[in-house]
C-alpha cells in the first residue's frame, strides 16, 4: 500500500529525467533480497515475514527506462511517524 510519493522533473542536455520518491507498507517477503541471493537469510532473519515500511527513490528517463537510486527498509517495529520522518529526510 503506497502512502505518499513525490516527484520532480530535471532537464539534462540530452533528455528529461523524472525523479520519484515514495513510501508505503509492503510484505517483507516481497521486497529485498530474494531466495537464492546471498543476503536473503540475513534479511529474512531481521525483517521477518510481516509488513515493513519501504522508502524508494528512483528515476524514469524520457525513453521509459527506470533506475533505482535508493531503497530503504525500515525496522518492522517502525511506526508510521518514523517512516514519514525518514521519507521527509529523503526529499
């Protein structure tokens, strides 16, 4: 469930770039390292199976290509206020 997002457009000499930032609650098993990846056991041990707050920053280029900039996974016990504070610090 997406709670909030913001975006902005940048013009470069070659094309436009749009930056997005959003946060919301997601199932820990659906984000982060997936089974078979080296960090998966550690991520699963720390985050568990429940919902966690995720803050994501990414760019979308004029040609439709997207590039992840940063993804932050908050502790499962983080409150919505803590997630909002982390989100605001990214903007």
